[in-house]
C-alpha cells in the first residue's frame, strides 16, 4: 500500500460521518425512503434491509468504517473491483470518485444487486453490477436467503435461518482478476473469503 495512504488510515474518524442525535431521531420518526451517508444517497428499502441495517442507515453509520477507508484509498484513475456489493454504498462512493467505466461490483443476491443499481441511479453515477457470486471455479453456488436479502450468505451456518435457497451463477476469481486487472479490491463476501483470498495474486 502507498505509504501516504497507510499513514492516513489510522487518522480516519468515522464519527465525522454520523448524523446528529436530532437528525437521527427525525429519521427514525419519519422513516424517509432515502438517506444521505457521507454525501452518498442510499435507498432505505424495508424489503431488503432488516431493522438493524435500517437503524444504521438512519444513524449514518451503515458500513461507515469501510466507507471512510475506501474513500481514503480510491483515486480517479483506479480500476475498482468490489466482491460483495451489499446495498451499494461503497459502490456508489467508488463510482463517484473514479473515472467512468472503472468500477465493477459482484453481488450474488439478485435483490441486493437490484438495489445497488437503484442506488447508483439515485446518485447519478454508474458501475458494472454483476448479479453473480465469485469463487475458485465457474458454475453455480447455493445461497441461503433470509427474510432480508442483506443478511443472506453462502454459509451453511445460515441455512437454518433461511427462508429461501437460490442457485447463484459464479465466476472464477482468476478470470475476473485477469479481465479487470484491478488496482483497488474490496472484499466482503460473507464467508467465502477463505476460498477466494488465497487465489489472489
């Protein structure tokens, strides 16, 4: 990692993003359909987001640590590959900072991928959103979807809590890395890190 960036990371303060107690209370009372987190707008969708995630969005702290770190390291000329796009907040931030056509995100759960697209449109930015999983080999993978898509996982530990099981198409990480040749890589793939990370160059 660049020494200047490495020196900057410990000084990042997620508290600067959190909204005031008054704003948080107003959001919880009025339940707005969109909120702003660090200048990025986010749809609050109760069909995808559980109560905890919605509460984090209203407080302005949803994925805040990941967001401030990503903000610190991403530059306009970067090629960003995000594995596990979630709701798309980091995707939006990266698309805002990078030149057009330089952000690709993978998200295996179709409902989440759809919400990422909506959040990109809400912020007037674009990215290549792929509703697919990532792994060692191409093919398909079982994905356990709970009542809220944001907490879905490929982990069998979540199978008992799942309300649905889908077969997600999967791309091989080696092929994707060769295709995109990323300079920045974000990974949050709900337990698949052990399979994917050792395969990275």
